[in-house]
C-alpha cells in the first residue's frame, strides 16, 4: 500500500508573528520556518504504518516556494521514501491545494492520503476535506487513532463532546489531530541519507490546475489588544474583586 | 438573497452555537432558512422554527443523520445549494468536518471561522492563532462560511417559521459511524459555560484536576485545560482550550497553572474577565489577565474553594 502525505512549510509554531504596518499581511522576513506540526504528525503516522508492514511506500508532497524542499527533506529524513515539490511563489488557497493534490493522487494512486487537520498559518482546516470531496472518497478528520486492515480504515476522531469512531472504505483521506502520535526526530545518519532520496519538482501548470485566488485580502490587522489588569495579594482579595468589582460570581 | 444555516444539535436540543450563526446570517442579509438533519429530531426542528429571523426550516430525518458523517451531510447539503446564495455553519468539529466538502463540490473557497461580517461578501477571520485578523472579500458566486460562535450574539426566539420535510439523501456511503464515547459531565459544555476554570501543566497530574472540579461545581463552571496539560495526559483532548482546541469566551475565565502560550491565548482571550493564578510572576498569562494572583496553586485552590 502506498500512502501520500502532503506537508506544508509554515512559520515555526514558537514564533509570534507581527502584522505589517501597511496592513498587507504579516512580516515573514527572517522568521524561522518549519514543517506544520500537524503535517509532522501525519508523516510520523505514515512511517509507523510502514514499520507495521501496512504500508510499503510513503510519498510526501509539498506545494510552495523552492525552500519547501527543506520541508520535504525533513519528512524524508524522518523516513518517507520520496518527495514531490509543486513549486510556486504564489499563495495557494486550500481549494487550489486540494485540486493539485487530487491531480497528484490520480497519478500516484495511493490508498490513503494522510495529512494535517489544519495549518497553523491560515488556520483554515479545509484541505483534507476538500480533497476527499474532489476524489469522492470518504474522510476521517481530526484522527487520534488510525487502524488499517482488510481494505478498511477505522478512525477515532476528536469531536467536541469526546471521541467518535468511524469506519472508512479505502481509499480514504485521513487528517491528523494532536494526540495521534509524537513525531520522531530525524537522526543524523537519516538526515544524510535523506539528501540522496529523490525529489521530483513540478509546477502547478503541469497539472493544469488554475490556482487563481478566490479570496481577496482586503487587509490584515492587529487583533484588539488586551491590557494587563492588576495583581491581587490574596485569594480573599481576588474573591472580593470578582464579586464586587467585576460582578461575575 | 437566501441564506441556509445548518443547525447543530444532539437530536434533542438545538445547540446555542446555531443561535450565533443565525446572528451572523442576519448580518449577511436576505431570507434565512435552517436545515435540521437528524434522527427523531422533530423537537429540534420546532425549536429552530421559533428562532428570531428564520423564514423556513428544512427537516431531514434518517438513521444516517443520528451521528452524520461528512459524506452524508455533503450529499444532503450540496444539492440544496442550487437554491441558496450562502451556507453557514458553526465552526465546531461538526461544521469543520463537512463544510469544506460542500465548498469543494461547489468549487467555492470556504471562509473559515469568521468573527465579523463586513458585508455580504466581506468577512473577518483570525489567522496565525489569532495574532492577526484578516479581512477577506470572496469572489465566489456562492459563499460557504463557518462561524466562530463566541463572537456573535445568540439570536433569541420570536419567529414562527414553517417546517418542510425533506427526503433523506441516499447512499450508499463509503464511511459509517461506529461508536461514540462522549464525556459524561453534569457541568455545562465548555464553549457554552458562563464561567470556565482551566488547568495547565502546573497542575502536575490528572488527579489534581479534582481541585478544579470542586470549584467548578460551586461556580457552575466548565473545566478546561491547556494543550500542555492535554499533551501531558492529565485530561482528555475535549478539555483543550486554544488554537487547536476549543475557543471560549465566557464571562469569567480562570487560568490555573497555565503559562499563557500563544496558542492557549488564541482560545480564551475574548473572555470578559480573565483571572490568572500562577506561581511564576513572569508568566505571559498575566499580560492578559484582569486579576492576577501570584501564588502556589496548591495553596490558592483550597483557599478559593473555602472562600466561595
């Protein structure tokens, strides 16, 4: 079985981004970039499925600038087998990403596409679901547990009230939530080895996909700031303030 | 212009999140219809018909809608969209699951998790864990939108809409519901509670969360947690407040032993009053707290319990 894992290069999760003064976006100059944390979890899960003998090959794909190759190398160093870079300097919206991934899926014919539930830059949480719709495949989003056997995937999902388990016929799209696994660090020998693994570079045009944007960004602004309040000295003072000043208890 | 709102419910009661979505729909303008898809959910359809501002309720009954998969919702909603200019749902795990599917089928770029409606085609949404607010104008003919329920007022009752029965969407489907394990609690649901008390890594263990439980019971509060506490295995993931968990905006939010990482703040900084209890006076949580108490939580919590 082949697993396709799309990965995204995003601002590192420890970075607090700043809005540009001209309100055209956020300042990404000289900011540390990393693989989106949910994508790392997806790569890890694919590798575990390979280690269990469920999967034979893991193909990672990224859509982004030339530097997204580093993100692919990270995935290859973790244990993926080969990479595909769809290179573009444009901002590609989730719908266009899903269309490109559908084209890759049609070519590669994986039985599972495993990807992060959300990228921590645009926080859209759409791509996996859109891809499933375009492929007419079932989907298991926000997975905290995945079992694959007999042409079926059993996925336990993180839902608002607790956990839900669903069964999917393969092929299927699965998106990862935080508790699915803890991604490994690549070892130095594996980082060296990853340098020799193949990465195929393509362009959106090669797939005949129109990546024109559907949403115009009117402006990007700072969120309303919250001012720090006061420090209280004791629990008694706190309770008094909450009762008599704020009136919330 | 006609807007379709997908109701969120548990087959017996309408979720308050739907009331917030109705308010967002009113701001877009036009007639508002509500779709209730469920199993034995007639009561929910009646409740939806009473919502202020709703012109019509569509009620779809089927076994498959008891706990619907994204596939089943997609098959029901997408064909209905011939008659609508926009479809809205709450940005809950339910809405997040099926709405992008509908968007892709309609060849529309979804607008996720909106916090404000500027006009019928322009919306504000948080990006980068709420560290930036992006105003976007959609060029698509139809709009597919998920709404952050905490930022819109909840629509009240006062309507008397007609209820129309829909045929169920037909399968066969390639995904099916197997089972559900919902957290049992007498306390209010996290996103709907007026008071939330959350614990972080400082709680040191899952057992210590009983200190929060006691206070929550006295205040009628829900109990939440930071991602660090969830990652450490203290509590289940459905406790998680933050960028990747739930977004809450209660009257009072009490953060206990939570340092205040960016991704946690993203989930609670719209709360009306924030209290932070932390022994590290440099913790970033104090920068957003209205009332900060620098103290060892293992002393402060029993005292608080006593004082209430």
